[in-house]
């Protein structure tokens, strides 16, 4: 790192993008902090126009400062989309000063906006790493995480609701099946009770299971059969002959 006189209100230190320039003393708004300097390049000269590096500071269409020299401490100042300083360009004097546009506290990094052309050429392809852009990215990441968590919670609620609905449907089906089985069992019990009632009634009335009377015609036939076997009953012709003899 370059040596900086102790009376200067800045120092070179580590930042998010590598090296940066930091305030060592309070710097008031409007203060010229440091000069951006280096060899002047004339765009009309092919040799000068062919030089390419990221420290070129264009003063006008013709003159450009090549700030890549190590003595140019201002080259360590990084870009910021919301800076606390700005470049104060003096085209006629071919000079550039970095001036504070806000009060800068000790330890705070000094930065300024490099401009649209530089941003598109060097920063946009890799992504700006200034504090403002980092905050935006953090905010977006936080929002993305929150959205992911919201969608996850929504999916979980939906799954829980579906599971509850399915469980309810299963319970209803189970209850319905149980009611059917109970109704069937009740019908079978009634039918059994009815059959038992008919059977008991038939026995009490002297009827057989096939509905024929045990004391009626079937009883008389049984009596005749017993009498015939015992010789008590006579044939009608024999009965008439017996009456005639008398």
C-alpha cells in the first residue's frame, strides 16, 4: 500500500471490492478530499488513444487522465451508486478533484459514481458491489427467502387441509359402513327372533313344522291305524252282517 502523509484525512484499506480509500478524520460536506492525477493522454495521438485500462478518467473528447500510476492515491476510491463524494472536473485546467457531497465520518469508505459508461463496461458484467447494491441484493435475497417460506407454509397448509379432508372422508365412510353393518345385524336379529316366535307358536298349537295338525286329520289317521292293528275296527260289511243277525 502507498505511504500517505499523516496529515491527510484518508488511508488505503481493505474493502468489499479489494482496496479502498477510507476517512481517518471527519470530512465536511464540500471539502476537496484528493486530486485524481496522472499523465495526460491525447486522443488525437494513436499511441495515447491505444492505451486501455480501468483508471482512465476522460476530461473531454480529447484529453484523458491515465490514473494508473501508483502515486495517484485517488485511484483507490471505489464506485458507489449512492456515493458520499463526487468528481469535480476542471477541463480547462485539466484537473480532477474528488469532493465530499456529504459529511464523512472516520472509518467510512470514500466513494463516488464512476458514470454510466464505466458502469456498463466494467461493473455491470460482474455486478456492482457497492454498499447500496449489496443492500439491494440482501433485501432481494431476504424477500426471496420470505417468499419461499410463504410458499412452503402455503403448501404445508394445503397439504394439511387435504389430509384433514381425506381423514374426514375416511371417517364418514367408516361410520357409514358401521351403520350398514349394525343395520344388517339388527335385521338378522329381528328375523331370527321372528322365526323363533313362529316355531314356538307351532309347537304350542300342536302343529308340525310343515304346518300339518298333529291332533287333526293326521291324529285320526293315526288312531285308525292303531285300532286296525288291534282288531277293534271292523269293515263296513261285517258291521251290517252283525246288525242283521241281531
